[in-house]
């Protein structure tokens, strides 16, 4: 079959989320010829579905505490460049809140809410203005190394196959959460069945293509970011991802079907979400009191999000639930829903032996009696929940300029990975998705442009960032 495209570029970027668009627009503004390929029919990825909180750890000590096994070098860079990246977003003219939001993800992060969708449009417009090209609906089958340190990118579209040449390739495909096969291979605890809280295109193409070129892996591939969502949940569509997310679960207790708890719930919903994935059956009841429902349960998780009664919303979405004036009555009702009521009574009286259904949990901090004090006054509620996956935290190994590293640690020249494709910045603990996507996109975009243009030209372009080309 004839090729529909045999063009040649300085930089080819795979993936049109924040990391890919940022890399592509920075490379194009530096003077490189850039082609951005997006697999789905529209740009944006999970970035466009996100809450737009540009955040991370306030300092390195907080990062180390929250992500003890994380990539400290990248974190130090992100924290140091955070204000500069934020300023670049402000200068683009999109809305950024004047005041920071403190306590993102519980008591931990610091960030600013911004209009992420408009910013993605700004980056796209910049890419076009600087001579870049965007093609959507393109799947990449393989990447081959050719002579002269170049790459051959073989793609497939509805119109037919293409072979595109590039001096540099940036992998920005957003992780492997949307692939049941890769989840089953790399995340034995999670497996193929878990609710997807992400764009549907992030099927691990970056990981697959990098691996075929000898890439090494970084971070714990079994870990992932996401939030607890109701079970069952009808209509779990992208515009409802956030209202179905039970951000407040650290103010309740989580009980498995055997009536026992399996983790210290105070550590935060994004941690509990991973712990529950390791409980047989992957469901539990979240117990909380009326005060929690009417405060944390309706509060905005992020600035500009809006208040919503998450319990009521979950019930309307078909979740199994119970409400009772007393804890004794709640236990009886949960017994009718299949929870071991005798054990639940002992659990509420202070038995903290972890659930026998949670045999696989290796990381979870054990339950504490302290958390039980959060069930203060009736009425009490119970909501059945399940884990949901937003993006994978383990992935491709990279070095300081986001060059992909081979299995022996060597640099794979000209191949870069960014955003949720890289492994180890988040690692069970979570310190942000958009800010690292932006930073890694900037670094890789510049490095990829430098390959063909040379360092002085790219440095000059960096100084006039944001101007039209
Ligand atoms: C509901 C929700 C709320 C969130 N809220 C926040 C928040 O407030 N703050 C925060 O920091 N993080 C948040 N996140 C996480 C954040 O969105 C991600 O960490 C970030 O968007 C990752 O950016 P990315 O560019 O790496 O991936 P994405 O934005 O997901 O982009 C990846 C793109 O690559 C495409 N792709 C896949 N394979 C290929 C291929 N072979 N060729 C071409 N294209 C391909 C995909 O279709 C997709 O468009 C949220 C996520 C969700 C889903």
C-alpha cells in the first residue's frame, strides 16, 4: 500500500496532552520543525479532563516525606522551577488564581488553580504559529533507529500507513492505565479490572515503543494515581470523574467484606485508592458521620471546583449504601449488604487487625484506633467504594534532560519521555501531575530542538518564550 506520509522532521512528538503540547511548542518556538501526532481524534488527553490545579510539594523535605521512594533529583528541579513555570502560564494570558491553594491532597501540596483547557489551546496555537504540524487519529506502530542517529516512525491512520523520519522523538503518551493487558502484566494487584478515570488513549504506547528501543524502567510500576469512586457506579464518564471521587475518605474508616479495616485511612484518598486495589474483590464500605458528609463530603477539593454532595451523587449513581441514626443500626444494615456484622462490631470497638482479604497489601500503613474517633455523631453513612486509575506512576527511565535511559543506564540519544510516561517522580506517594508534565515537556522540547539546531539558537529562543514566532 502506498504511504500516505513519508515526511521528515527535526522533532516528532507522540501525544497531545500538556506534556506533549508543551514539548512541541517549545521545540517549534526554538526553530525546530515539529510534528505532533495524537492517537485520539482530539488533543488534550487527561490534561484536558483535569481539575487544573498546578501544584506540587512546597519543598524537598515535604516531597521526601510524601514520596519517600521518589525521584528526588527531578523533584528538586520541579520545586526550583515551579514559580518560573507558573509565571510562564500567567504570561500566556490564561486565568491563574491570584491566591494559592494550600493543602492540596490533604495537608500537603501547594498550588494555583488555572484554566488548563485554555492553556492547552494557547500551546496549540503557538505550535501552529511557529510552523508546527498536528495530526490527530494517528497510531504509532513502531519506531526504528536508522543511520545517522535518526528515527523512522511507522504509523497507521484511517487513510493508510506512513513512515515519518525524525531526528528526535518525544514520547508523551500519558502512561499505560488504559491498557488492561499492560495493567495485568505490570500491576498484578490491580489487574485488568479497575475503573478507568483517565483519557482512553493512554494505553502504554510510550512504554512499549521505548522498551522496543531498549529503554529501562523507573519507579514502582505497580503504583498509580487515582481516587476512590462509588461501587457500582453508573455513568462514570469524564465530566463526572471528579464529582464521583471520594476525596474526603481520610475522614472516615474503610471496611472490607470481612468487617475489618485494611489501612490507616488518614493517609489520604490517593493512597487508600491503591491500598484497596490490593484487597480481594477491590471493594469496601467507607463509613463516616453526618458532620463529615456535610463538610468534607461537599467541600471543593480544589479552588473553583464548586460544592457537590458526593454521597448523594454516588447514591444517585447506583452505589450500594446505608444510613442509620446509630452505629449499631448501621452495622445491621451493612450485615444485610454482605459485610460480616459481628466482626464489624469488634472493629468499631477497636479491633485493628488488618482485613484477611488484604493479604497482598505490602505498603499500607496499618489501621489505627485513633481514626475511629472520627465517627462522632449520627446519622452515620456507609458508601461502597472501589479504586479508580488516573495514571500510572512507574514508567520509562529518563536522565536529567529527559533523554530515555537504556537498561544499563546509558542514554538513548534523541529519544525523550515526558509527563506521565516517565517513572518515579510519583511513586505510591503523589506530588502532582500537571506541573511535572509542564516542566518535563519544557526540558525535553528544548533538548530535542538542540539536537538539530545547536545550543546557542535554542538558548536565544528560550529568552523570547511566549512571543509569536
Ligand atoms: C479527572 C482528572 C483530574 C485531574 N486533576 C489534576 C489536577 O488538578 N492537578 C494535577 O496536577 N493533575 C491532575 N490530573 C492528572 C493530570 O491530568 C496528568 O498527570 C497529566 O495530564 C499528564 O499529562 P500528559 O501530557 O503526560 O498526559 P495526557 O494529558 O493524558 O496526554 C497523553 C496523550 O497521549 C495520547 N496518546 C497515547 N498514545 C499515543 C500514541 N501512540 N501516539 C500519539 N498520541 C498518543 C493520548 O491519547 C493523550 O491524548 C487529573 C487527571 C484527571 C483524569
